[in-house]
């Protein structure tokens, strides 16, 4: 399973992205991401419409999850993301920030 994550917007308008192959992660980390996907009912989520009043400093997110049999993409924002998706967004944002610091 592969997760492709992109975040854009915010105060500086920066874009961050991250691609994770769960088969290359330690079992506990892969398990955490699988659990967060399950708890968010990710494959049942639909793409959220852009907010009618976008937050000037808000973030927009695109998450694509690819398995051997399916690819599913969800686009959402700080103001339209369903509550159950927030823990996954936080985890992926943290991982993308860590990856950026490691590359610097």
C-alpha cells in the first residue's frame, strides 16, 4: 500500500508532499497508518468541495492511497475535512515536516 500526501496553503503558501510505501516501514508505523486509514473510513470518503469561504491561512490536502486493486484520492481542506480524517492528516503532516527537516 502506498500513501501519497500533499499539503498546500497556510500563511506562507508552502507546499509539502510525502510518499510512503507501507511495505518499507517498520511494522508498528505501518500499523498506525493502516489504523488511521481504517478509523477515517478513508475508502468511503468522497472528495470534499472547496470551502465557500476559504480560510486565508488554511491548508488544502490531497491524499491518494494505492493498493494492488484500488486507488482512491480525497481532496479536502482545514474547513471541510471530516472529523474522522483529522488524526490521519495530523500524522501525515508531522511525517512530511520531519522529512523536510531531514533533507535540510
